[in-house]
C-alpha cells in the first residue's frame, strides 16, 4: 500500500494539509453564516494563506509536481467557465 511507503515527514505534511483545508472550509462557512465582518474576512485570508503554504510544501517535498498542479488549476478554470458565472 502506498501509505506504508511514505515517510513520517510526508505523512505529517498530508495530515497538516488536511487540517488546514478543513480550517479553510470552516472559515468559508462562518463568513456565510455570520456575514462579511472584518474578523471573518481576516480569518478567511489567514486560512487561505495556510492552505497555499501547504500546497507549496507538497510541491517542495515532491508529493506533486507544480506543472501538474498548474494544469489541474487550468482544467478547473475551464470547467468553471462552462458551469458557473465565476469566470467570464
């Protein structure tokens, strides 16, 4: 199994990344539930920054290739162009 081949450092990196993603989801939820107050907006910014940091560390530790991730970003943007009004 792949997880058995991971180092302790890689496992820690993945766990912290999961935690940070969860905290970003909670920050989004609080902004929706309680309104666009400065403290909720600041928390959203902090948590988004934490997730971006962890994504950078995933690349640095070779758990994913930056070029593959950037292609996935482009793929998502193209899907959003088709299925949402977020990107014109």
